[in-house]
């Protein structure tokens, strides 16, 4: 017997979240959860800020450095993750855009990639005869 088909659309529509860190009494619980993509974007922003840490440290007093290194990347990542471009989430938009850039020389026919210059070649067919039995 054939196994029932499953639809994962609802699963992938929601972002991956972390609701609990740790075990037992010492566990940190987040009611709405923390999105993994927001963590990754915040780490990316923090790495960009870390490149310029000497100039930031010389301008900003020590008390505000905690805000610059901790709160600003998190808030900026939250804002970036909530942005929609052409009706898509920002990460899905860039994923589709880079996928298009990588695969743009191919068209798809019957779920198989076909090199576009191959599609532009002139097609030729062999001779076909029809015989009618009388």
C-alpha cells in the first residue's frame, strides 16, 4: 500500500524558533520564542561592528558600549527580519534572488534543467510517413 502524502507547507511557513534553553530549574524559557534567523542576523551585524570596535570604543563611553554591542545588533536584526520585499520575507527574497543568479542560464522542462543556448537551437525532425490501409 502507498503511504499517505504529507504536506510540510505549514511547517516551513513559520520560522524556526527556540523556546527553551537548558534543562530543569535553570532553564531559560521564552514565551514567544527566539527566531534562529534573527540570532544569525544579529551575529552577522555584531561581527561587522566588531571590525570597527577600536573606533567605536574611542567615541562611545564604556557604559554605552554594552548597548552598542548587545542591544543595537539585536534590535536591528529584529527590524531586518520583519521587513517584507515583494511580499516575501527578506531571507526568502535573497535566497530566491541568489538562486536565480546561480541558475539563470537554465530553464526547466519536466523538472529537469535545460541549458538555455540548447533551447535556442533550431530543431529538425525526420521524415514521417503515414500509411493508410485500404
